[in-house]
């Protein structure tokens, strides 16, 4: 299993980013996937998840601003992040959900300045 995240960057508050994650070693047609952030503790915090058929769930702080999507044929999931604020600054990862693989990818850094 492998996850390769990309799309992070340095933006100002109010701007947008689109994260991508290319997945290998997973049967996309049956696996729920999620976006996580590194957070403060040892465990990464789930931000949004998306089922194999496209149903999504978001934590309250990102509802209405973030949108998860996926393209199973391209083995890729996305996170559209709009109206970013400095609190979104973190390292973002994708992985299987609700039981993430131990093989985390490198993540992609999102930095939002005031």
C-alpha cells in the first residue's frame, strides 16, 4: 500500500488549495479513504472521509469549505480547500479509513498566513 500526497503550499487566508493523493495497493472500488492532518498528538486527526461510492463526511470546522472527491479509475482522491484560515496550517495525509494503513505517505504541507 502506498499513498503519495501533493498540492500543498503557502497561501494567504481566504485562498484555496486542492490536495491530491495517488493511491496504490488498494481496491479503490470498495475502500473508504480519508484525509488526515498531523495535529498535535501522536495520532493523526481525520478531516474528511469519502466512501467508495462518493459519500462524504467532514469534521465541523471544515464543513462548507472543504470538499472531498475521488476518481477511482485514476486511483486518486482530492481535497478542495476553500476559504482557508491559519488554523488549517498543518501536514496533510491520506489513508484508508477507518483503519489506516501503517504505511503513511510523506504528506503535503499546507501553510496559511493571516
